[in-house]
C-alpha cells in the first residue's frame, strides 16, 4: 500500500499531460494501433522486433479511450507501481546473496530501495512521456522473468523449495514478451546467471552448469531469431543513426555519460533535461572520458573490495543493463533519461544500502533519510509538472539546451499549434541565425505563413527547405498542399507523390494528392487516392466526401448520394457534406429530402444567401406535384 500510494502521489498531476514530441507519430499518428480487432493481422504479436507488445499496449489504450491521454497515463502509472513492487522482490533476493548480513539491514533495504525508486525524479521521463512506456514495460517483464527464473533454478538446486515448471514457463514467456518491447531484455539471462553464481550455497553450485546451458540457449535463440527476421544483430535498421555515428565515438561518449550523466543524475537528480545538449566526444583521449574511466575504476575497486555480494550484484546490474543502449550500437539520442530506468534499479539498491549503513552508525541519519525521500518526491512532482503542456516542456528544455537547434524548432512548432505566431517567428528566426539552412525551421516558417494565409510566401519557404536537402516527407507534403491552395495543381502532384514515396502510411498525403488529381480531372487516380486515405483512416469523412464530389462531377448521382451519406455518417456536422447531399436531391427533384439538409446548412451558416435561395426553391417545389 505504501509503495502504491507513493507512486501514485508523485504522478497524480500528470494524468492530463498532453502527447509530446515523438508521441505524435508513435501514438497519435500511428495507423498500427488504431484497430485492436485487426491488430494481429496488421502487426502480429509475433513481430517482436517491431516492438509488437509495446504497440499492443497502445492499441488497447486507443480501443478504450481513443486519444484521451488519461488512459495512457493511468496505465503508465500502474506499470510504475507494479515495477516498484517487483523492485521490492528483487531487493529481497539480493539480500539472500550474503548470509552474514544484519537482520535489520536485510529487512529494511528492500523497502528503502522501493521507496527511492517510486519517487526518483530521474524516472519522470519514463513514466510521464508516453513514448517512453517501453522503459516501463520492458522493466516489468525483465523483473518478473528474473524472479521466476531464479526461483526455478534455485529450487532445482535444492536451495529453495521444489519449483513448479510453471515458473520456468513464466520466466521464458516474460523474456519473449520483453523482446517485443525493447532490446534491453537480451541482458536478462546474463543477470540471472550472475545471480546464480553469487548465491553462496553448495547446492546452487551444482545447478549452475545446467542453468547456464539453458540461459545461453535462450540468448542464442533470441539472437538467431533476430538475425532471421532483421538480417542484423548489432544494428537498428529503423534508426539511421547507426550508420551516421561512428561506433567507437559513440562508445567513448557513453563512457563519459555513464559517470557524468546517468550516475550523477541518479543520485543528484537536478537539472533534468528532456533533450539534453550532449555532444559526441572526439576520441578516447577526451578528458571527460579519461576522468570517467578513472571514476568507474575507483568505484569498481571499492565495491568489489567490500566483499558484499549484494553490492556486487547491484553494481553489475547497473553496468550490464545499460549496455544495449549505451555501448556500440549508436542511437539517435546520445543521452536520454528513460534509458536509466532499468539499470538505475541497481544504483537505487546501492543508494538505499548506503543510507541504511549510515543510519546504523549514526542514529540521526534516519530522519534525514525521510527528509531525503520528501525532497525526491517534491523534485519528482515539480519535474512531472513540466510535462503539463507541450510549450512548457520545450521552454524548460530551451533554458537547459540553449544551443540545440532541434529544441528551438520544436518549441516553435508548438507555438504555431497554440496560435502564438509572434513567439513562433521569433524562435524560428533565432534558429536560422544558428543555421540558415536548417530545413525543419524553414518548413515551420512555411507553416507559419500558411496559418496567415500567405500561401506564396509559404511556398517559398517550403521550397527553400527542399532545396536545402530536406529528407522530411512533410516538407514535400506542405509544398504540395500550399500549391493546391493557390490552384497550382500540376506542380503539387509530383511533390505529393514524393511525400508518399518517403512515408506511405500518412492518410493526409493521399488526400492532398487526390485533391490535386481531382482538380486536374484525373478522376480514376483521384478515387484511388481517396480510397487509400480511407483505408488508412476509416473515419476520414473529408476523403469520403470527395469521393462523392467526383461522382457528382461525372453525373453519377446515385453513387454520389451513397458517398455523401457515408461521409455524413462519419461526420454529421459537416457543412460541406450536407450541402453536397442537398444538391444531389435538388437535381433529382427530391425536394423534401433536400430541405432537411439545407436546414442543417443554415443552422451552421444562417447568413449564407445561396443556401437561403435554394431552401426557398426546395420549399416551393416540394408542394408542387411532380410528374
């Protein structure tokens, strides 16, 4: 109860925090999570290396509440509380590694560790930033699988009570499910084996070889299946950074950040940053790399000279669990806080142990520990509130990363969404002073011009972004869309086709191309585009309406009527949909039905003179006997 309450309390203010940054494409614009009933056909739970289990969790959220953020945050907080409970069990297992520990210490450390984990400010990004659910979910599967496997193997060796085969099945299942969330799960068999080797019992030594063979088989199966599905082992094909960033420089940089970011922020969590302005080091001789190696060496010597196996295990846990994201596989974000969620558990165990050792020696330390937890809680609440709005999180980030162009640009994007155009232009001009050819800023300036209906200026900015070498499909889409707005449809078509080739799952791209094709009287091609948009987004009423417009243009009134009815079934308050259907009925001399839809148009636009005239005609003609 204490664990649950502490976890819920510090994150209670985040339940309405909006979707931020990568949430836009990972959740809001992700077509693979929109239909839970078809999830198995569209994604497939067995598609582990495309994070199928993570996608399934979002699909469940979308099925239950659509894009209402409350459900997503509620599940994240529930996962955090569940992880905190599993951390308690992990810490209890750590206490079994040393037979001579003080009973009071053994009893207190699991709860102290869990309380630190529950309110640790460094966990805020993992819990509150919805795209970081992968850190929560993989940690839950990791810990659950770890607990089941060590209970099974220690039972097999006679150290614990006789195990059930169900423990082994659950442990392997947890590993498989974790593989469908994040690659970090690959270190699980290693940590299980290390734990078994540290268990100080004669019986355990006899079962280590058997356990090692099974755990090695688990890793080999994972790596073999990964190679079979992806064709690679130590690369991420979906992330272009692994080709752009040298592996050696990434490794040296991670050595620096292990000490000067993750380790430091874990114990002194101030100045947390959503998009840290960290740079790659230039080589192994960088002073921070050398200093970091020295610090890590000193800590290693001190910890392993302590002869306390629980301490060894916690330190090894932190080192091993961070390797998949912070070693030789380059990732787009060099440093990000949610990566510390799983490895940080080891450091939290150490921190709890340090506090308890001091409290045993100095009685006055105990109330200081509770003060420490209160400070951690307040820092967590304060940090989590930075996520209350998109603008607030990016303004906070800009204060901490004032030289990072991406931060300026993302802040400007959100200013535009909130119609703070003056602020957006000020920030974008600052970006272009730092880099005049930064294509994302040019695209955003184009968006700003578009919001002001200055389409020609918008086109110039979008074209500048494309000429500067932009690989962003939205630059091509916006350039095409702006041309549609000024009726330069022939120019728009190749740009929109290029956007679709670059990113084929965005329904807006097909809709805009369909519009351009429709206005150039390429009706068959336009119909294909609108139908493709509907296939990607079945509730896309405007696409359905435009299908009706095409049939209206070619005088297929029955098909036009059917399409407009479908459009209104999707969006009943569509002024255009009611006006179009009324026109069909007027041409068909179905005046009474036309009157119904004209009335709806006038409810939404009472001063529209054309509709008023059509209503008079319909009212007059419906009483005239039709031949």
